[in-house]
């Protein structure tokens, strides 16, 4: 009787796609990945090095045991059974061993490191000897020889056809230069591997990756849409605010012609930097042949708003796909540690060739698009990551324009590695960086406290004296600092005394925000006029809250929004009164940017008046520890003077503030990362570097019927498709590992790495809950 599931006639790299018997030829896969990796590595000057990385990356799959493993996986899938676990059949080590043996000295070891990590993550260079030996050196060597014999039968090139030394940085070159080079080569390999694997498993989706939209098309479309959608509807184009915005816009157009490098865009809140910054980036990219524009923002609340603004401009002509939105990682690659669950370690999960796991890995974004809006977490955590899904996108940063919006929010303790890698991108990889904010940090110059950009390397798009005049011209608020600290009850009393029916209250922590909501409810504030905004809410919920708030503000209805810092940078809302708990000076000013934003506030006689920003010191709650707390102490020196209003309307104040802050915030964490980078300890760097103080895991919440329908669709298909990633992002909430591990009863894994939240979700006010209670723990200020 013939086998209903015959073995493939040649060595294969992947099992057949769902409902198919079409195996993926290993020889074809190696050759195609080699070609793609070489193509991606051309800007590195490393095409031949990339070629052999791709050709040898899956060499270990020639192991007869791995071929048996793939066959049994396919059999199990067809019979609806559990597939065998991959732990006993690793494959990445054998191509790495070949690289180490065939290439001389340090070059061979580093290429081996790249190949070894293409599934499990690029390791520390110092660990490569033990990695190549495996758990049992003799057995590893025996299997390696078997792999070489099988590979020779298919005419795979096992020796380089030329000396590859000149394709990599010299050993005498700067260690950081070398570290970035090998990181980018790793990215080239991983993306090539994922793309060819996707072509096998999901050929339709693979063909959809190529949008056919160019930077030049975006530029011309933007110009037309700006005229029609922004300028034409203006009721008073000659108003002082609109004239100022037009001036900044023109300065951005003019500066775009300058040579690539580092630019500074200092614009007061409400000055139109979201559109002007994009105008500069598109014009600069076209003028200098750059491939893409990457707009990175610190908060998910801003990314949602920014994407909506940009899509409104581009959608009519180019469709919604003209803007790639990427923040939450829908598929979770990192391992989980939970005593109550049986979960594979990261290396085992990464090597898993079962169809569900192999297809899940493909969901990772590679940023092969002309305009990407992302978060600083995604950008910088990827630049210092070692995992394939995070690193996949890195080679597409080459020849790009990166706009860092609200750049002052970058953690000071991590500025050494961040600025170091940005300098490398600008110097050797054709990247232009735009430092964009109303409260510019002092990132130029090198001293004992900060290794910044060279002073003559940073160019101001808006000349400093003109920027100062802009700040004076847009003075729309008055700062008030009460002499004594306040309880939450005092805050409520001040609201009542002012007879305020519209106000924004910004707190430092989620716990504080929830306590203030409770205090307002206890004081009888009407529920329909009370809103809460924090990272406890999914993106769709945040958008709904902001839409309701804007509607009530426009209609003059009572509206009180209690929020964490997610609201204060770049979110387009306009309150007559803002309360801000004492915080870092730049955060205070950003919160003030939500007050009288359009300058339309008038008294009863119609005369223009200033909005009121009350900066109070809470008696209750606590400040986040570390550099945030240090920054609050430094800020208070500026706030507790009779010249507070003059100081906070002068951009020079913030440069001085940050210079003082750099001297008080410890650099140990950043220096430790730099030390690890010097020894090419990629796994160490990834563990040490994170813009968030706590790692998080995304879960999908049951916010509306669309979220439920998406989950059901994914369950039926058995895997994530490319469109699912974008569709799920509005329903993601990030849980820190502790919360994730303590809530096993509140979630289930729909497909590998995708978690659906079965616990509570309050659609009215609080957002995600565990056992009926809002999550009050406060993770880092940055949310991916």
C-alpha cells in the first residue's frame, strides 16, 4: 500500500503550505536567500559576504534527522496531530561552522555569528566557540560532516570563490562601526530568509508587499493635498498663527535642499511641525535620492493621530497603504517564563519548523515602504535588538530620512548608545536625522556628560533667533504654580472654585490618574462628562475618547479629561484650563501645548485671553523612579521663580535645563551597553537596552465586534496573515511580563505568539482589567 503522504524526492527547507503537498526545495531556498541577501547587502559594500551568509544559513537542514523531522511535522499536520518539538534537531549551527572554518580568523567567526542567529537571535561573539560545539562536540561534528556530504550532492557551493576580507570592515576600524555593520548584515539575511519563506507559504501576500508607491509620488501628492485640504479650508489664512505656520512650512521647504546630515526643527506647540516636518522629509528624500521616510514618535496616542493626518492627505490618490503604521508587535517572539504554563524556551520556539510557528514568524514588519510612522520604541529597540523579527527591518534604514518627533522624550541614561548609533547611520549609511520638538534637548557637542553630535554637524531649519520670536508670538498660556502641595481633594476644590466645566488633568502615573478619576466621581462630576486616557486603553478606545472629547469641547459642553503623559505630546486637543502634576520641564510645557492651542480663547466681551496652566505638587501618589524623578527635581528649580512665564516661553531655557540634567542623571546604564557593543555582545546589548523599564507582551482585547470577528477569522485560518497585523493593532494593550504571567486565566493563545484577552475590559472608562480591577502598576513612559 502506497504512503498517502510520500517523502519529498529532494532535501527540503519547509513543509508544504496549508492544503498543499508542495514542499520547499532546500537548494532553491538557499540560492534565493543568497541572491536576496547579496542584493540587500550592496549598500553595505558586502554583497558577496551576504551571498554566502544566505547560501549557508540553512545548510543544517541537509541533516537527515532534520529531513525526518520535517516529514513527521507534515504527517502530523495532515492527521490533525501535535507535531514533534524541534529541540533535538537544531540546524543553524552547521552553516555557522562552515563559515567559521572557510573564512579566515575574525571574519569567519563573525559571519558564523550572523548565520547562527538567523532564527534564535544573534549571540555574543565570545560565546561562539561553545555555540559551535553544541551540547556534545563530537556528535555535533559527526552531524556536521553528514550535512556537508548531503549538501555536496546538490552542488551547493561550500567554498567561497574569492577572498571575502575586503567585504567587511577592517579589524582596525572603529568597534562601533563594526558592530553596526554586522548587525545590518544580520538584518539583510533575516529579511531575505523571511521573504523567500513567505513566498513559499503565502505567495499571494508576498506579491502584495511591493506597493509600487515612490517617494516622488508621495511628495507630489502631499503638495496637492496640502493645498486642497489644509490651506483652502482656512477661514483666516492671514491670522498670526496661520502666518507663523506658513513661515515654518516655507523654511522646511528651503532647508530640504541642504546636504544630508543632522537637522534640528524647533517649533512651538501648535506651530504645525507634523506637516512641516513631513514636507522637509519628503522634499529632502527626493532631492537626495533617499529611499524612505521614517517618522518616529514616542507615544501610541500620537502615532494614531499622526497616521490619521497623513492618511487623510494621501488616501484619495494613493490609498491607505501609502502610510505604513507600525507600533505594537502583534506576534510576540520573546520567550515567556511562567511556572504555571508549559512554554518553550526562545531558541526552541525560534527553531520550530511546524507550519504554524514558521508562518507566525513571517508577520514581522520589514519597513519596505516609502513612508513609515512608528514609535521610538520600535526604532531604537530594533537598533539594539538581537532577535530576527526586530532586526529584520534594520537594513531598510539605509538611505532614509528619520524624523524623531518629540526627541526630548528619549531617556537620558540611554543617550550615549542612541546618539552613537545615530552618528554611525548619518556618517556611513546615508541617513538624515531630524530632531523635532518644541523643547529641544542639547544634543550637540561633546563633553564629560554627553557624547552628542558634532556642533557643526547640526543645522537649524528654523534659525534660533527666529525660533525664539515664534515662541513669544505663540504665547497663549499663563503658568500658575500654587505655593503649597495639593491633595486630590484640593485639586477637585480648585476646579469647583474656578467653576471650570472644561479641563485637562495630566498625572505622572496610571495609579494617580485612576485615583483622580475616583475623587471626581466622589465629588459628583457627571459621568458623561468624565473621560480617562492612558495605556490601559487600546488604540480604538483612545481614538473614541479623543473624538468624544473634541466634540464636547467644540460644543461647549462640560468635559474633564484625566490622563497620563500619553496625552501631552502632539495630541491635538484644545482646553481652556490644564492641570499638570509637577514633572520634567519639557513634559510640563508639552502639557501646556494642549491649552488654548489655537489661540481662540476669549473673555465674555470677545477679547483674547490666555489659557491657564496650573502646575501643582501632589501630596498623594509618587513619582516614577530614576531619571524621571531627577528631572522633576531639576524642573522645580525653574518653576519656583517669579520669572516662570518668561522662562517657559524661551527655547534657550530647555537647552540649559537639559545641560543641567545631563550632569545629574547617571550614565552607567548607557556606558554598560557601549561596553557590550565594543565586544560584539549582541545578546547582552539586547537584554540591557530597552526604552521601556519593563518588557511588555501585547494582548488583543475584546473592545468591539470587529475585534472578535478578527480573532475568529485567525483561529479558522490557523495563522496570522499580513493584513491581520494592521487590523489587530487598534485592539492591542501591552502588559508587562509580571502582569502577563499572573493572568494566565485571563488569556489564551489563538495562534503561536498571539494572545486574546478573556479578562475584563471596561469600554466606558477604565480599559483593560484583571479580575474586574484596572491595572494600576505603572510601566515605563514609552509604549511600543
